[in-house]
């Protein structure tokens, strides 16, 4: 892999809580624990141990990440602020808090990266 584009945003996804009980055994296949953190720019989020986030959770998180990349405001769709929202995993077990941090780089689509070389 040869990453050539400096992304606009960095994302942190933190396990904020559970909907049922105080642990995820027998509920969450990924074994999430409160305080677990995943980070990424464009690729799939990984934690400090190199493990990836649950693919089912990405079904919910990815559209919100794309909304931010497109200049959107998560508060307009129920978020906690422009760059922060809390979502429930599709299995209804884990609460994830998504936070985006602008990095100050050009937007992929409006930054003229598709010009002929």
C-alpha cells in the first residue's frame, strides 16, 4: 500500500457504554470494553493493539464519517456536535462515540486530485 493523499479528518471511535449489562460476553463478538478506542483517517479503524472495529458497527459509522468528509454537520442529524455523535451497534449491544478532528488538508474531491498528470 502506498498512501499518497493526506486525509482531511482523523476519526476516533470510543466504546462509550453498553445497552445491556456491564459486559459484552455473550452479546458482542468483538469483545468491546468501555474505553476501547479505534482511530483512522480513511481506512478501517483499528485499536492500539492493531485489532479492527466490528464490521457491523462500520455499517452505521461509515455514512456518518462520509457526511463529515462532505462538509456536513452531525448535529443536524442528532449528533452531539458538528464533529461528534453517539451510535448504537446494529446488534443493539455497544454504544460508540464517533469524534472527527479536522486536519486542515484539502478535500479529496474539491482539491483537484483528478487532474491529468
